[in-house]
């Protein structure tokens, strides 16, 4: 400014001298100051001309900012520029939000994802840990997981049920709706990609126009029963995935990542797309990766090698079989042991199992059942049993009966049983065996008494039978006479034989036989005569018997006349029967040895 | 294969869908027309010795009840403007529609199909009018969805115009 004032003063002074030497002075002055003056004028013009000044600044503005930053005075520069930049951004968004949105798209996605991923990671980690350390059986695993994590069981199940299958993935040019690439999962149904892509775009457009006019966001999901279409959109491209089942929300992350990658790699091809999908063929591996994610949620145990599973199954079956067989054996052995304990004559004190061998300790009466045979009958292996049974005398009723049988040899028809030390013979036995029984039984171990109430004496029965036969005989006599009727000799001979048999059989039974010969008459005549006649008849028979050497001592004749008629005498037949002699047998126990001979030997004189 | 997005435009009942139904591959139901106003089909043509997939957006004809959704035209490479030759009004409507399309989308290859040419006795388009249109730069085809006349040709001309661009 001072310089400018000086120059103006100098010019004014020069104009004030209109003299002749003015010209020369002017010339001189021109020679001296003209170059500076021109320079000053140029500078003046550059300063006054806005356009030029702008041009000058534009040359150095970048360097100036750079220099300022290098001086380390960033904050002042940032503070100075901030309002302008903010205003610029605001204005840019106001004019056309797409410009900024498109510019920020590649950075916003990752930034947002990173933030969300961080939040989720903590939660997922606890889940994953719980999963990894759980049992292999899924149901129990999930229950335990629920218990451990404190989360509702339904939530755990839901988390594990996120099985899905991405059947088709479409890469679509956003503006034209033309398909750029299309991949289909193996064996999944595939439609015409061009038409599907077109209609998907149309539906997107329809939804946008109908429900969000003016918005640029796309329809994210479409669901048809089990099929879900997930759509993610970028500035120039759209990825649509047809998913059967329920893909986790995280699947959209993978879609977004793929889309961003494609947007980045093919930005130029997308911008200048004219319908040629050729350049996008190379994107196939990227979108095919989205098909592969379907396997991500599969439980790891399904990938176990088949051979290992089969081997495991066989081992399990064998183990189960072995355990089952062992249990079966144990059950069978314990059943056998309880049966063995019930066996008379066998006492099981203890048993132990050692590997495949059963050791049984106790006592056994030699007359009891053979334990080895019992083992075989139970269907078990007798060789796997080690029997340590000491012999003893059992007082079990069954064994006592068996022992008595062995010692007494009962005749056929006689059985022996025992009850509480009492031996009970049943059936019919001859006198001599009964005598033996009575003699030997008390010596048998376990027998304290013999109950003979069920035992018949066959010898005694025979004796009684003979007696009956003899007593039924009627020896007939003619009217008024004491000689036998003709034809009665056979009867007499038979009676004699029976008397001899009676005497013989009475001996072992220790009985003394006495045979009364009773003479009878009919009512014809007077009683005194009849008494005599009857006695004569009895004597007559006695004489006949004595004649045949029957011991006279046992024959006692007597006459009863008509006092003991055998029949009523209303008929001739009745009277005939009353003219007779009958027998009456008396059995009496043999007296002591001293009197025996006199009783049996000495015959009374009458 | 090269793909091109082609729209079928024209008033209600001029025969767009009939043209499409007879000569293209379809997989979607006609119901899409009435629900979302567009049905997508496909036609493969051979233009200049190159196979070309035309993805046809058959857009529901405009009428008093429904306005055409301009957004469906985004990114199209060409269009077939269909007129009912037995109703002159549909030509005027089509040309007005064309003006709207050009102002919103820009100029893209197009073919004007004067359809229902089988009904010659009811034909309402004067030869002079056709000449004027041709002079204005229109590629004209007298088509008949009923007999199939010139339909392939109309699509082919459109495909060639798109390829030449």
C-alpha cells in the first residue's frame, strides 16, 4: 500500500510540469521506470481480474493444502473446511442420493456387517462351545444344551434346524432384468433363467412402485410355502437365491459379500452392459459358492465314515449280545440254584461265580437227586459247575422215606412215606414183612415212629378169609340120626383141610385157633333128646377129624339142640339145614412161651 | 447368447398377448398381466447370423382403469409398438404412448406392428398414413397373430435394429 501511494505522488508531480523539458523528462522517465511500470500494471490487472486470480490460486491450491497439512496444523484446516464439506454432501444427497449411495456402497456393506458380526460373535461363541462339548445323541444333546445355556429348548431346536438348500442362484443386471449368470444345485429343478430373472425384476419393480414409490430399496424376501427367494441388490446387479427351507439370516451376509465382490470386479462390464452375459461367466465360481453354503449347517456326525459306523454298530450288537447272554446265564443259574435249594437232601450254603464257572458249596445226602443231572435238565452246562457238596444224613421227609425204602425193601403194593419223623407204610403186606418193619424201622435215621394205620396185614386177612369159609360150612345129617348125610364127605374133607390151613397160618400171627363143633337138630321130638342128638352129631364130626390127625385139643364139640336154629322151620328145607353141625372159630393171642405148649398141645378130656 | 430386453407396448386388446402367445416360449400364467401388469416371455431369433434371446416384457395394455408402469421399461433395448389396424384410435394412442416413452426412456429401436391384418375389410389405416409413418422413420409391419403373417418378421426387424445400434 505504501508503495502504491508513493507511485501516485510521483505521477502527480510529473503531470504538474508542462514545460519544454517535459518531453525529455518523460523520455528519461520512460527509460528508467517503464519496465517496472508495465510489470506493476500486469500485477495490478492480475489482482483486479477475478478470473485470473482464481486461475492463479487453482494452480497452487492443492500444494497449499498439502503444505499446510505438512506443517501439522490439520485441525485448523479441517475446521475451516468441515462446514463446506458437510454442506456439499448435504447438497449432493438432496440433488441425487444415488451418487453418494453408489459411491459409498462398497464401504458401507462391510462396515455394517463388521459391526453386526462383532455383536453376534459373542452370542454364537457360547452356543458353539456348548455344541462342541455335548453328547452325540442329538435329542439329549439339545436338552442338555438348553439346560446349560439357560435358553429355551425351542430356541436350541430352531437353531439346529436351520437346514436349507439353496437351489438356484441368479445374477441379474439390475436395470434390464436380464440374467448375467445362473447356477442350479445338482438335481434341483431349474426353470428358464431368462424368464425367471425378468419376472423377478418385474416383481421387484412392481413392489417398489406399489409400496415404496420413490424408494430405491428392493424387495428382500419372497416366500412361497417352503420356497423362499432372497434378493440382495447393488447399484448395477442383483443376486436372487431360491432357497428351500429356512436359511439363516447370516446367509444374506454371504450374498451381500458375493454381490459386492462382483460389483467391484465387474463394475465396468455392469455399467456398459448391452445384453452380452459373456463377461459374467467368470463370476460363476463366486455365485456357485452360494449354492455350497447349504451344507454349512449339516451336523458333523452325519459325515462319520460309513465303515466306522458299521464297525461301531457290529461292536454294539456284539456287546449287547454278550451282555444279554451273560444276563440270561445269570438268570438261568439263579433260577437253577433256587430250584436246587428246594431239592430234598441238598443244602446250598454259598455260591460264587468265577469267570464262566459257578462254584456251589453245601451238603448232599447220597440218596438225593444227582445235581449234575439237575443242571443238565435246567439246560445249563454241567461242566461249568464246580460242586463242593459234603455228604450228610438228611432228615427231609422225602429222603427219610427213600432211605426206609432202601433198607426195608417193601413188598409190591406197599409204599413208604415219612412225615415229621413218622414212617407211614401204605398198602398190604404179609405178616413177616410187617414184623421186619416193626423191628428195623426204629433203627433208620430220621424215623422215630411207624404209623401202621394205613397198612393191611395180608396174612391176617387170609386167616379171616379161611375162618369165614369154615364158618359158612353146614354139614347135614338125616332126620334123628348122628351120621352124616351121604354126599357130605367132600364138605367134611374140605373143612378139615381148611382147619389145618387155619392152624398153620395162625402160627406166624401168633394166634391160637379154637374150633367149636356145634351140633344142631330140628324141632322134631323133645328137646332133651334133641340136645343129646346134637351133641352126638358134633362128636361124630370130631371123631372124623381126629381120625385124620387133627389136633384134638382145638376141637370143642357141643350140642345146642334147637336153641340156635340156622333157619326157621316152616319149610322142609329149613328143617333139613337145622339137622347139622357148623364150625365156630375163635382166635386168641398166643400166651407166653411157658403156657403155649399146654394150650396148644393138651386137649381137654371132654 | 446375447440377450435383449424388449417390451411389447400398445393399447388394451390390440393383440400384444396374442402375438406373444403364438410365437414365443412362455412359462408364466396370463394372470401376471392383471396382477402385476406384466408377463415375461422369451423369444430366440437369429439376426445377422447370430442367435439372440429376446426377453419379452409383455406389458398390460393401457386402458381407463390401468396406467402403464413406465418403470417396467427401464433398461429396454427395444420395443414392439402394437396397434389394432381395425381401430384407428389405437394408432393415435400408440403414437402418444410412444412420445411418452421417448421422453422418459430415450430413443431406442422400435418396430410398429399394425396387427389384425387378416381383417382387411375392417382395416382403418390408410396407405397414406403408413407412408407418413415410414417417412417419419418407423419400421412398419402388417402382422396377424391369427394367421401368423409377418410376426416373425416384426421380431426379426426389431432384433436387427437393436443389433445395428
